[in-house]
């Protein structure tokens, strides 16, 4: 009789043991899933933009604090040679300009743009980026960047003068120089304004965007002055 009772209880005991084991396994599975989910919280899934920030130079002040992006870098890299050509054009007015307003505008351009070149070079240094776009990007790379669609890729930048333009300007004097200088500088300034507006739309760094605002304001005003000058000459 005792043997029969033990045999009858055996399957029940085994079922209870199996049930307990199943519950325990389910608990372990849930814990593992919870751990995996926790681990996913810190992962970068590629749908959040990671801002890049510049570090201040050792013992110095960061010239362009805060986050920056590729548009900010390209703005500085392209605007530096654009400004440098404007300085070359302005320098030609000395001894060639026949109109006092042309000489005055040339001096104002040099006075404004030379410090801006130094500012932009300091940003690029702080950002750890090359001073020239060509050393960091191929032309194909630059053409594919947002905000670069309107640029003249024959020279690499919107509004840039060709070598022929510069030679013709250098060979002119008096009223001929004045008219040519005004015409070329209008085109040059329009290119700078286009580049600055790209920065206003696509840039991230507050300092770079502030300079873009200044370029749009000052060079648009100078375009108006050159237009008036051409009507007067």
C-alpha cells in the first residue's frame, strides 16, 4: 500500500518541479531582457546629431566658443581666400583710382576684411581644421556639401575674379580703373553675401554666424554704394 501511494505521488512532484523550473527560467529571461534594454539607453543610434565643440588654446581664450559644424568650417575656409582677393583688388586702387570715393571704398574694404581674415584663421586653428578647404576636401566633396550649390566651381568660390580679370584691373587707370573696380567688386561682394547667407542658414557656431550677419550687412551696403558710383561715373 505504501509503495502504491509513493508511485501515485511521483508524477505530481515531477510536474511541480517542472513548473517551478519554468517560472524561474522565465524570470531569468525577463531579467536578461531588462539588462539588455538598460544597456541600449546609452547607445548612439545615429538619429541624434552630435555637436562638435572646440577647445580653448592652452592659456588662451576660445575665439569661437560653442558647437560648430561642417558649414561653419567651410564658411571660414572659403571666405578667407575670398577676403584675401578683395584685399588684393583694393590694393590696386593705390595710384590707379581716379575717383576719391573709389579710393575711399577700397580703404574701407581693406580695413574691414583684414581683421576678419585673422578671426577666421583663429577659429579654424581652435577647431583643429586646416586653413584651406582644398587641404581638407576635394572639389567633389565640396560640391556635395549643403549650401555649396550656388558657388562657382570654376574658381572654387562664388564671385571670385579670374587671373584675367585681375590683370585687366591692374592695367587700368583713372576712370577706366574706377568703373572696372566697381563692376568687379559688386560681383565679388555678391559672392561673399551668398556665402554668408549659406552660413546663416546652415551654420551652428554663434560667432561664425555673427560674422556672416556682418558680411551680409556691410557688403550689401557697399554694393549699393558701388551701384551709385557707376551711375555717377
